[in-house]
């Protein structure tokens, strides 16, 4: 049986904003089908790392690859050059991202919101986009709201539509940045249920969350981030109980 493939590989990554090093010698590997939860104090670099993975921020030094491809760069013969906007956009189609804010289009119904990435980024037909989007809405138990508009949905429902939209793109990797932070406990449980389903199905996930129970139940590994570095990584019991 072959060894799991490394989907995310960060080696000695540094990212600065002005004189401040938000990521400093940051190293972490995420294998295929692995769920890695990032924890740490606000401002420690967790969100910046996710933004670097998705090419929204460019690292200053070190190495960062997704499925073996350097993020933000393309190889030409024996050297690398910065990726073009088009190449970055193409790379992002393979990475699903769910943020704190749902970022749904208010003028589109649930089905068309879930289909929007396929239609606008991948240029699929509306027919094909809607068919795939409906399948993803079924997976997150939102198919019954296909014709509703975002303004009529609860926060948990909107977040599940955002997850369906990301899944419709058939990503190699899903990134979650505090997806339940703006939700009350009942609505948060709806979103966490959908994320548990993805974990069971083998989706590779990097998750920032303060939901320690979720981390303990679902994560393969937890990484504690301190001052822009991975201070400790291990199983949930090893990291979450380290002060116990």
C-alpha cells in the first residue's frame, strides 16, 4: 500500500507585513485525507497561513507547495517565476475555502450560489453547474432550500451553502477559517455536522477553530501555533491535553 501523498507542505515559511514577521520559520505538512486543526491565540498567524496556501498572500521566504506545486510560482525549464493572475485563479479552483463570513451573492438563490464557482470560474454551463451544485446541497442537507435566497436563511444554513459551493468545485483540499465563530451553538452544530461528514469521506482539511470538542473528535492532528511558528503538533490528545 502506497504512502499518503503530501497535499500541503510548508518548510521554513516566513511572511512579513512591514517589519512584523507574522509567519517565522513555519513548517507543517498535511497529508492526503488528513484533517489538521490549527489552534492558537488571535494574531498568531493561523489565518495568514491559510491565505498563503490559497495564494491570497505570497510568502517572503521558505517553500510552500500544494499537491507538489509551489503556491504562487510556476516552473519554467530550470527556474521558477511568479504565477500570473490567471494561473493563480486556476490553482484556487482546486482549493475550497470557507471563511467566517459566508460571502453568498444576495441576488442569487441557494442553488445558483452553490453553482456560481462552476459557472463563473470553470465556465461550465448553468445546466451542468446546477446539477452538480444540487448534489452538493443534498450532501449538506440544504437541497430543500434550493430556491430560497440568502436573506431568508439562518447563519448555519448560509455557511452550509458556502460549503456546498466549495465542494461543487471538487477540490483537492478544503480550508476552514473559524467557520462557526459567528454562529450560535445550534447553528454551529449544523456546520460541524457537515464538516464531520467531509472528514469521514476522506476530504483533506485544514481547519482553524476554537471548537475543541470538534478538534478532539475529528482531527488527525492538531498544530499549536505560537508567534508565527508551529510550537507543537500531534494527536488531539497529545496537544489538547498537554497542560492537563
